[in-house]
């Protein structure tokens, strides 16, 4: 079981001055599975994400990423862009961060930066237009086209990303993260602001990414229909600590979780549950 | 607009015309009220001290008609240039013609530039001015990499210009190295200084970056002034060798180019040679920049301008990306500096003041950040236009200032504000300047 984990976070603690945003949190994500991280607002979910993706340096704890080939990366020792480059962890943002003035296609090309930099001989081969660079660029465009087709935006490839409708921007951001060929894809509220139909499309996209690319997914989500439909494993946080975990079904029926979401204590939650059923 | 039915377009055009007419009438009325006293009635002290006055209704009418006509023209221009979605009153045929004209500007300008020495062979003044304009075009294109593409505000660009100029001047006068050996050396040294500046300032953003680069520009100038033993201090470096045509000097002597070709010597040969030299250097800058934009490094620069956090999340090393932008821009500045030194034959710290940095930055901003054609046009307007207004004497700065303010009101994102995608599948749509970010350091 433990050998199948792609990510194991142990005793993660994150303090901002006197505030403890995440306290002694341990969680794990399994390979080729979708793990959801849920919790009420301010529970510290995004802080955990920022630690995993290198935007924050955790105050304590370890985060181990195990690649398919058994290579282990300790995420807390890497910082900044190296998490994405070396550990192959890609992420999206709660408030979409595309490059609005660049086209959808260009956004996906930028995502393949590191591979293309090597192919362009650190720019020098590219500057003289070497054939090896040309073919690498064509492959990169094909890769971008593949993802644009997957998210149904091939027709809008040449439009500025900032001009796309909101739902399309969300999917484009996921496609951009996928273009970095990640081992672990971290999605911060991918369904936020989407309507029911778009949410359903998103669920289908995430399931197909898991099935076809074999990418492990870690997501924060408030939209319970999405969480319940696609996650294999759910971790619930409240006030910086883990309060429950398990399959969606188990978590849904956990009185602690309901109490956290209702803002009530456990006994009240049990009473609510009993009166409801 | 194309999606609208013809009848609808027609209606909106009529509406637009009414709007323009109304605006023009209001302007004309305001002009009438204002000028009726200022121009309509002329008062003067009579010979015995009494007030005499007479009316000038003819002039007044001319003024009002001018305002009326002018305001229609201004409004039409604004609608033509204006953002997408405004009602366009200019008929499609005219629009199409203008679009064609716009596309033809760059090649026409290039052909004309090549022909300048032929057309103005006898006019030394124009040739000198053209060389000056081209120098600023090259500087503008160089700074465009840093400011326009990477979105890093650099107020000390003249430092690299100075480094390039002094590199050539000192290497040539002290070691007798030729221009063609020194040119790449000047570029490399300036790029090196660009990296050196880059390292400490890369964590700074926005205003802070601007201030540090400004300070760096001043530091270089002060070092040049005070390091007398090396740079000659305020006296500068003189006797800088003139460039040779791959070893053949452009002098009246027996081994000069004129003698070898068997033609009569003329000092204009050297000017023409310098003209084509800076033209070649500027075009090289342009070519490299256009090329770089389509390479991963160029896309990373633009992505950095758009959103630095997203870049990091995609595994782009923002530090080296910024450093390469700084170094590339600095290299072009250094090359232009070497050219400046060889053209002048004499350099002193006075040529490398903050004024120069500001001028080059103004060219980039005015031209439209990131647009190669825009920067070239802006350099032509700024440097050439400034010379054009020479006849206005003390009002020159005033006219120039007004022209810039008007231009910035009309085109807040520069002459050419839109962005062309670097790669496309079917059709390259220009991206409106509203979407393109300016960068924040």
C-alpha cells in the first residue's frame, strides 16, 4: 500500500508569525488516483498546496514525492520553480493565472519551456534555425494541439487567453499544467465559478487525465458534487488539522466533517443527521 | 462588426455620424463664445488715450469653422484608431486601404532607409541626422527586449551604452585593436555588466527596480568621471580610430578606399559607410529580437511580463530568464555604444547622462512596448521631429511636449500597442493592448 503512494506529507506545519495555519498535518496521495482536500474556508487547504508546490517553505515536516521509477524527491528541500521542473509537480491557481495577453496556443508553449529550452540548445541552436530545433518545436505544437483538442478549444487556439470565457480559461489552465508533463497535478478549486454543465465537463476531463495520462491528482474543491463524483480518497481539514479521511462515502457520513461544515459541535451534527434520516 | 447585418451597420454608422456632428457643433459653439471676445473684437488704445475698437467677424468665422472641421477630423481619427467595439464611421473600403497602408509601412520604410544615402548624398546634415535616428532605433530595439518583452523597467540603459562606448574607445586607443574586433568585445562586456547589475536587482520589482537601475546608470557615469587614470575623467577619450571597411581605411591616402577603387576621395564616403554600418547593426538587433521572441526564451520573457507567479509554477527559472533579458538588452546597448564612439571619434561622460536613458525609454513607451515597428517610428518622430522643430527656437520643447501628451492621450499604449502572437495554428490575430500586461518589474 505504502509503495503505491506518490506523495506522502508527514507532520507538515506552517506558521505565519504567531498564527499556525497548518498544524502537524499528515496526508498521502496515491499513484494514479484522485485525492481531494476539502474543508471549510480558512481551513488551511491552500497553505498546504503552497507548501507542496514550493510557494511557501514549511516551518516543519517532510513531503516525499516518489516517481514512477522509484526516484524520491523531498519537496521541502526544493524551492520555487524547481518543484515544477525537477519534482514534476504542476499546479493551477484558485484565481486563474493564465498569461492573458498571449494566445491559448502560446500559453501551452510556455508550459513546455524547459523541454524546449534544451531542444533549442539554450537558444543558440534555435537562433540559427537548426533542424533539430524545428522538429522539436513542431512536436511541441502538436502536443499543444493535442491538449487543445482534449479541452475542446482547438478552434480558439489563436485567441488571446484573456478573451476566453471563464470556464474555458479554467480548462486551459489545467491543460497548461498538463503540458509540463507532471507526475502530480495539484488543482486549487478547479470548479470554482463553473456552472453545472461545466463542472460535469471538468469531472470528465479530470477522470480522463487520470485514466489516459496516469497522472495523480490532488485537488482542493468546494463543489461537493465534483468531489464526490471523482475522488478516490478525501482528506478533510479544519483549523489547520486533519479531521477525517477516507472514501467519499465515509467522509460524507462522518459527523465531525458535518460539524465542521455546519460550524456546530459534534453532538448537534449527530442530531441534525438523525432528524434528517 | 462583420457579424452585424448590413442594415444594422448602416444604422449605427448614421448614429455615429450624428454623434460626431453633435460633438463638432458643441466644440464650434464653445469656440464661438470664447473667441467672440478674444478675436471678434479688437481693442486698442487710441492716440489720445481713449479706447478704440473694431470687429473682426471674418477671422472669428474662420476660427469657428476651423474648430468645427478639426473636431470632426479628430473624432474620425479617434474612431479609426480607437478600441474595438466603438462605432466605426470610416467606410470599410477606406478602412481596408488604411489596413493595407499599415501593413506596407514597414517594408516601405526599410526600402526608403536603404535609399537615404542615395537620395540625400549631397546633404551631409540629413545623413548625420539619419545616422543619429538609426542609433536611437537600435538603442530603442535593445531596450525593448528588457522593457517591452520582459517587462522590467530599466531607467539606467545608458550605462550599457557607456560601457560599450568606453570599451571600444579604451581597447582601440590603448591596444590598437580594430573596430571589428572591439565590436563583439564591447557587446560582451556590456552584457557582462548587464548580468552584474541583474544579480542584485532581480528580487526587486516595479518602482524599486526602476530606482536601482537609475542609480546604476549614475554610478557608471560617476565612475567614468572619477577614474581619471583609465577613462580620462571629464576630458573623455579622444582620437578614437575611425572604422575601416574590413581593414581598408576610408581616408584620402594612397591605401584608402577611394584610391583603391580609383575614385575621387570624398568625406561623404565615410558618412555613407557609417550609415550602412549602423543600419546593418540595427537590423541585426531587430532580426535577433524577432527571432528570440519565437524561441522559448522570448516566450518566457513575455510570460514573465504577463505573470511571474504562473511562470514559477510552470518550472521556469525566473532569475535566469530575467538575467538573459538584461544581458541581451545590454549587449545591444553596448554595440550601439561602440558605434557611437567610432562615429564621434571622441567620447566623454557628458554623452551618457540620464537624459539619454529617459529619451530611449520614451522611444520605447511611445512606440508601444514590444512593437519593433512602433519603436522605429517613435525614434524617427522623437529624434527627427525634434530636429524638425528647430525653427521654432524656444518653443521647440513646448511643441514637442504637447505632441507627446496628445499622442499619449490618443494612444495610451504607444503608437503600436497591440501584440502579435509568436506562433499560430490558423490565423495570427493581433492581441488588443487591453489584455497585454505591462509587467511590474
